[in-house]
């Protein structure tokens, strides 16, 4: 652990997911350049482990996407960087305490909760937010005890985005594919023994409006033992020929049309069905989910040019024991920081938080722009914010803080996990995975993580 000098500018980044790491790299680049600034970065996370959604969100059968973490490792090894895990803002340390010690705070906390459907039965056991389900199979310590009911033959997934595809795929992957991943062991056992044979993905608008990305749709064709079912009437011949549509949409329509044309593999043991123009109206059951009522929609184009789903009044009832709500994530307010409830983001101008009291506070990633985009989107987003952080730091002398930050933190948080502690956890997990050809076997208990992190 290097000595952080009192005359450097110190920046705290709260949150260690992709946007936090891209911000850290951009800040440290300034220290390496001839900007004249000596910027040091302390990155905080409420978990003992870094990487945010790369560890706890990206589907385990997408190791290539997860491999971006090696870039974050490189950033973490740079001079001027420290990781302080298992420190919760608002519980272990306050915003004011950070402001007393840092020249700037960059919030990179993502969107930590779910958007609600607002329909009867949404909270019945067996109706689960994808945020929780994704955390469960990825070994996020908050969701270890979720125990989703997998003794049902059919799962219904609400939403037509990449998270809907992720959760549907994870339910239907062949055992051999699952066993090669870093899916948390509790989830691996449950998924291998699962009775789910079918996932029905419901989009409230049509195939043209679906939010899937092409790579994610295309890969479905390569999954063993999986029949992909698309109603040819929903993707008629020629649907992809409309050259007023964006290229990505046309490619997606081509793929969906291909599935419809070829028809599902009749011998496959698993089935993933896309059903468009369907909104969830009610989830029903006696003490647990037993069926979902879907409303059938038609589309209407509003004055803003956006296509809206309009209820036709027709209904369809689908028996199921598991409903996964994948309709988007939502940000949570930070203590004493302005917040816009409707968008679930912090009001800002190019990353500078709005309001006179917040001149040394910034945002990056989903808490800045909402839960959209892929991992790489966060790089440009973080660079925009960091440009402003650096311009502001250049105008200010580093603040004088009375105490040594690390000593203060260790006193405050005896279970703090530093970079060396995370390294020890990482090596342990990778070591456990190696004999089984898995990237890692995740440790999911907070106590065990803390124990492993100690020298
Ligand atoms: P998303 O892309 O915003 O998709 C949300 C879906 O939910 C949309 O189809 C939306 O339909 C639907 N929806 C919203 N409210 C609804 C309601 N009340 N009833 C029915 N449907 C509703 O969100 P996401 O899937 O959570 O993904 C978040 C971000 O992470 C996206 O940018 C995504 O691409 C990214 N991601 C990427 C990957 C990858 O690259 N492999 C994997 C996972 C996630 P409308 O369009 O009609 O609103």
C-alpha cells in the first residue's frame, strides 16, 4: 500500500463497477500526463469484492463479457489507486466525512433496484425481480437465500430486453454448459436440478420495438437442446426489409424471422418462446404464483413518434409457478444527494451534480444516465464526467485533511477489505475453479469473504 501524500488531489469513487473503474483510469491518466495534477483515487464498495455488475450482473455463460475485469485489475494495480471494500456510504461513513477528506466524490453506484410493474399479485412468492434472480445466480451475498421455485415446468419472463434473455437462458442451459461457468454453487445445483422446461418471454410491444442486442439473440441458435419458438404471424416474411429501421433492429428481425421460418426443434428438451404484444395484467395464485394474466396489446404511435402498447381488452391466462420481472433497473437515492425519483438518477450537468452545495460531487454510469447501454458505454460516459472533475481540481488547491484516511477508515471499519484482501479472495476463488475448468468458484458468504481477505 503506497503512501498517499497530503498535497495530492484525492478523489473518492463510490462504487466499483465498470463506470467507477473507467472513471478511475481516466483520473489516473491525468496524473500520468503533463496536466500538472497529482490525482489519487480511493475506490469504495459496500461489498467485499469489486467489479459491480461484471461480477454480479453479467450472465455467467458470457465469460467473454466478464473478461473485461482484467482491465479493471490493471487499473487497480496502478500507482495512486486504493480499493476499500466492505464500506457502506451512509452506514459506515457519511457523505460529509468523505467531503472533509476528499477533493471530489464521484458516485458510481449504478441502479440497484428494480422497476415495478404495479399489478396485483406482483409480490406473491414466485414473482421475482430479475435484479434479485441475477444476483442469486451470480453469488451476490444479498440474494443467496432467494430460493426461486424451480419445480415449475414453465417460467414467464416479463420484458423484451437483454436481461430477460439472460434469465431465460440461464433457466434453460444444458447442464454441461452451466457447469463450465462461475454460477454460484447454490444456484448451479438448483438450476441443474430444475424442473423448468420452458421460458416464455413476453414483450409488451412488438418485435421491432424489442430491446435485445443482436449477438444475444443470435447465440440462442447455438444452445444445445433448445427449441426457440417464434410465431410466424408476429414476424411475417419481409419484416426485416424495411430500410427505415435501424440496422440492429433489422438484424434482430432477420434472426427472429429465421427462428419462425425454421420452426422449433421438435426433439429439444427445452423451449424458449417469444410472445410479443403482451402486458402482464395480474399474477394469481393461492399463496404463491400459479398463473399470470396477460393483456393483448395493439400498437399506436404517439405524437412524439414513439410506439405505445395499447390494451385491446383481450386476455390470455398462462399457468406458471415462476414469473421473472425483467422490465429494467432503477437507481436508489444517495444520502443527502439530489435525486430524481421518476428517472431514478441524480440530476447533473455532464456529470457535475446540480446544486450549489454539490460542487465537488459527480456521477458516472447508470446513476447518471439511467440503466441503459452495454459495459463499454460507461467509458465515454465516465470520460465526460472526469473532464469536469479535472477542470475543477485544476482550479482548487488540494484540501488539507487532518487524519490519515486509511487509518481513519480501518478504525471505523474493522472488516475493511483492501486491494491485497481482494487479491487473496480472487486467488482463492480462481484456485477452487481451476480443477473443474471453471473461471472461479465464488465465495458468497460475507464472513468467509472477510476471513479470506485477512493477511
Ligand atoms: P431494457 O433493455 O430497458 O429492457 C426492458 C424491457 O422491459 C423492455 O422490453 C421494456 O419494454 C420492458 N418493460 C418496461 N416496463 C414494462 C412494463 N411495465 N411491462 C412490460 N414490459 C415492460 O432493460 P434490461 O433488459 O434490464 O437491460 C438494461 C441494460 O443492460 C440494457 O441497456 C441492456 O442492453 C444491458 N444489458 C446488456 C447485456 C449484454 O450486452 N449481454 C446483458 C444484460 C443487460 P418497452 O421497450 O416497451 O419499454
